[in-house]
């Protein structure tokens, strides 16, 4: 059966963050993930994980000024020093939480730059800017990958859809895996969120099969509203069965926004627990 990890940034928001670990465990989850741990001391989070027998599956590197709208630093010019410091911070937390994988968010660039790089305009300056972002991204990721390798950690990058996050640097699974190939660092993988994949690429199962060896983590949410994976246009029960038959041994991060009370919406999960 697939292993599901509760995303504590989105689920169990009925209680404060540090109480969500208990809620996840009480509802049968054995793993958790979240966006960022940095508002809390790592020792305090580690104590909650130990107390409730939970495995920390994933979290993100510091993203810059999240409250001001920043969504990562890895592809941004003139932020290299800040990005490198963020790698050290994330490693410190990962070691304390025994978390094996970290996600580096790329950051937002101008939408016009994205469009130009995709060939929808002919503005050379935009293409040059995109190329510069790409080079910065590669250099930062290579630095992070080699630092993480010293601690036996995996670095993840994630294509994110342009509807939820306009201007985000990385949007398609093909581009993510091309970047991994270009880097050629053995501990870099692509995070495949089926929600983002459906919006940007579609054909989820065939896309997964095409790139399975390079997929380091999977996340799920209903499409189009990002609610529980029990409604919408994606047949998640079928996908879960295919992943099981295919031998997927990783976690499925439940990065969705509950329609209402988190526990009331866990019928889909309880059905899988009983299989």
C-alpha cells in the first residue's frame, strides 16, 4: 500500500502547528512533511516527531521573504550568498529531524521573461535574462547538491503550475528532469506533485513512467481546487494502485487544502488504511 505523509502546513490547521504532529499520528499517518520549520527550534520539532513515532519526509529550504511574496531563491540573481546560507540552515534542521530530502524552491521571475524563453515573444533581452536565471539556478543547485551529499541528503526541485504561482521559474516535468540531467549530480531528483503535473502536463501516469527513475518524491491533491484526492478530474484510487503495482517505495505527500475540517475529510485515507 502507498505510504501517505500528512502535510502539516496545509492539514490539521484547526490547531497550532506544534499540535498537528499529534493529530497526524492519531489519524494513522506515519510520516509528515511541511513547507518550512524555521519558526521553531529543530529540537522542539524533533521531540514531537519522536513522541508520536513520526518520520519527517520532506521540507523546503528557506524561501526568502515568503510573507512578501517570494517563493524561493535558487534561480534569482544577486541572491547567491543568501541561498548558500539557506542551504546551511536547512541542513542543520534536516540533521536534527532525520529528514532525508530537502526541496529548493527556484523563485519567481517575470512572466514576460518566461514567455519569451518559451518562444512566445521575440524580446532578446528577456531570453538573455532567462538564460542568466538558468545559469544561476544550475550553479546554486550544484552547490546545494554537493553540500547535501556530505550529509547523505537528497536535493529536490519541483515544477510548479503557472496558475497557482505565476512567474515561477520551473513549470514542467520535462524541464525539471532536463535540469537534473544537466547537473549530473547523483543526489538531485525531481519532486513530482500530481496536482501541478495534471495542470501543466496532463497524462500523469505516462509522465510518471517516463521519468520514474528521476522522481524523488510524489505529492497529491485534487484537481482543480487542490482539495482532498477523492474528487475532481484525477482518478487517484487508480493512480495509487498503479504506483503500488509498479513498486513505488517512496512517500505520497498529502499537500492539499481540506475542504473543511481535516479529520472529517479523511475518508479517502481511511479507506486505504483498511485495505
